[in-house]
């Protein structure tokens, strides 16, 4: 925010004008700028809205495979030959799941549901629980309400990128706790 009485400073557009006026890829509810370059360029970020934006869709010139990261989802899809996809499943640095074209976008794997259920049971039994994933760690503590005092559910998370946060929610003696999965970035 610009202080009162100070002229506003316009930040330069991070996207070159020739690209902004150039070719685009249009999909329902999305209009993408089209770049061409070496595969290493997908690692470059463009600062938009205070965050680094990387390409959402990319593919080689022969279109033999494609990578798509939907802006509103927490995962990336890769489509290509079966042999290439099989290599992704054995890569230790990746967390990969098979997806089918008719899968729900809100699909939750059974192992994840079980993981969250076990952590919830531990929280209710022991008063604390931790879930550690490749994307970060969530810790939760439950201070049960007493006859004359409110309790609280406290959570703290640390992402693999160093981001962190905490939350404290009051719990009254008559409260019903509902636990919703705390997974993702």
C-alpha cells in the first residue's frame, strides 16, 4: 500500500510485451500465454501477485507427452507413453498416483483417509498427533475443555518450502469437533 501523499510506483510487467501480445492457448475459463524454449525454462518463475508462477501446461515439440498443473488443484497431471509413466512411478523424488480420465477431482486415496483417521484417533486419545508428508508436517494438540474453562485445538504446520503457520480454535464443553483433512501445500 502506498503511503498517503506519496506517488504510487508502478511495478514493471514481468511478462515481456511481445509475449503478452503473442500467441495463446485457450481452454474453457483459461487463456494461457504461449512460450517456446528449452525444457529447463519450465523451472523459471514469473512473479505474479507476490508469488512465483510457473508454466501450467508444457510439452515437447513432438507432443509425445504433456504436463498439466491446474491452477486451482494441488497436483500435477502427466500424460504420455506407458513406459514413461512407469518410470515416474519408480522415481524416489516423486509422489505419483495413477489417474484415470473419469476420476473425481476431489478423490482421496484410501491410504490417506486411513492416515488421517489414525491421526485423529491419536489426537483424541493422547491429546496430540503429527502427520509428516513430503510436502510438510502438521502437528495438532488438543486441550480438552473443563467444567469452567474452554479448551482449544491448536495446530502448527511447516511446509517443505519453509512456510509455516499456526491456528488455535476454541472448544467449548458442548462442541463437536469435525476434522477435515489437512493435506497439501
